[in-house]
């Protein structure tokens, strides 16, 4: 989102300065060197409805690097790998009655066709889903996905927020039986580096390893920022850091605004990425419902983007205060190794080429019913100060395209 803000500002003739705390641009989209392979630390994919993302690709002459691929979904349930994601797979699914299958399929179909999210805004997701699919389908297909992603927050999630996730994947289908997702040659880093270069070409400045320690506010007017112990004057500041950091960086905001930021909840993630000599499955996305696996699912990325080795992401979501988040990386690596061997018994230790774990404390905002009403306005009651993160395009879930679209619009609004 921060890059998108700067990209728009620079193209509109302004001189944005981006202060990036990391040693590379991109945030959760940034790549790292995975034993010779440049790849994202956290998985990303693109849907055919990602219009803001596709627009930037056209502007940067990258459209020819975009590829659309038919992908498969699976479900690990009752110690077996089952097909998932289309009507035939639903009918054949073992462990669910016919009535429950019908109700689940009807709910997914109607959610995909729905456009108006406002009636769902003040409804909690669990109540909404149970009302549509029934107790049996909820227990088999939804409960563990909620429990191992949101933990104690499960009973207080916005139905509109969950609906947007169902709709996005549903609308990535080019037929009732096939879904189609996209990847960029070189991954997300191709886009990041192109945006970086375009910002600088148009006069913008990007400063890496430069965390802002404070946004300086005097008499409800923004004056600039403190970076590396030095004050730097700016007449406007646009922040795209995760909202939980805002009270620390902007302690001089009005007390009422600080209270709203402090009341927001967020989920952390430990994301394990694995490089294998052979496939785990044929699926891009694999949901899991297994009492021995504390994950909602995994992503076999190389079943979307062709690579020399097989790459799988396994996200462990949890509140940052949960004791599990304090466990060493090795604990998560060991779990993943055992999960993979259970799903695919043909895998042996020699098939695991490399494994890494990355952590992000504020990975996912928790969107409660009526979430937007709880957020301060993007344009804060401080002259020259705008604040937003992925929370603000609720009910859409966090994503590259949504961040680009919101960031570009925020840049335009800030310069009216």
C-alpha cells in the first residue's frame, strides 16, 4: 500500500519520500533468497477480479509477464486426501451427508453471486454460516478453519468479511468446475521492483532500513517525522504501517483516536516455507481438518507457478500473545515435516531440501461486525495526516490488488 501511495504521488508530479523499515520494499509481499530461489516470504496469488493490480501491470508494461493457470483444491479429512472446490467434488466428499452438501453448495453459490455486503456487516460470521449450511457442514468444513486461524476471535467475526473471501475465489472460476488463478514471472518481486524504479524515475525517493520512530504533531498539525534520531520536515504524512503500531509512532494523536487504534485486534503468523524434491499433492490449496494438525490449510505454490523444485507454504496463525507464538522456529518446522509425511507417505527426509520460518506479528486484522465504524477516518483530525492499512478496505480481505487500489486513491485524496 505504501508503494502504491508513492507510485501515484510521483506520477502526479509530487516528490514522495518512502521510509521503509525493512532492507527491501514490499512488506508481506517482499521476497527473500530461499537457498538460491528468490521467492515471497508469504504466499500470494492473483484472481481474475484483481483489477487494480492488473491496471498497474498494464501501466508498467508487465502484462505479458502475467499467466493464468487452472488450479486444483483439495481437502484433507478423515486421514484421506479428497478433491474439493467444484460441485462434483462436493457430491463425492466422504464424511458429509447429502443435505449438508446441498446446503453448503447453495451457500457458496449465492455468496459468489452476491454484491451487496451491507446486510452482512453487523452479522457475526459463525451464526451466518451455520444458518445457511447447518451444524453438520459447519463442523466438518468450517470450524477448524476458524479455530486455527482466529482462535478466541472466532465467535466475533464479520459475516461481510468472510463473505468477501468466498466471493473472491468463487469469481476466479472460468466455469462451474474450474478455477483459474494467476502468477507473475519472477513472482511479486517483479512488480515491486518495477514500482520501485517507476517511483524513482518520476522523482520519488525510497529510503530502506529507515524506520520512522515518531510522527511529529504540534497543535493538531503534522510537522514531519523522526528517523534515525533526526527530524525531517514534511507538510503531509501518509502512514501505511499496521494499525497496532500507530499509538507508538503517533503518541500525540487525540486521546479518542488513540483509544480507537488501541482497541483493534490483530492475528500473528508463523509461515513455514518448504522446498521439496517431489510433490506433496496436485493441489494449489489444501484445506485441512485433522486433530493432529493445528493449521487451517496449506498452499502448494509450485502447483500455480512452475518452479524447478516444489514449494509449499504452511501458515500457522495465532494471536501474538498466544504461548505458541513464542515457540522456536524448529517446533514449527518439525510439525510441518510430520504433517507432510502423513498427507503423502511417499515423502522421506531426503525429500526435504530446505525449510524456513518467517514471522509477522501483525499479519491479519480481526474484522468484527460493524468493523468500519470502529476505525478512525483515514484523514485523521490532524492537519496533513492520513493513516490506513489493510483494515480499511473492509470487507475485502488483505491482498496486493486491494492495497494498490486503496493506496492510489488515498494519494489522490491527500492532494485534493
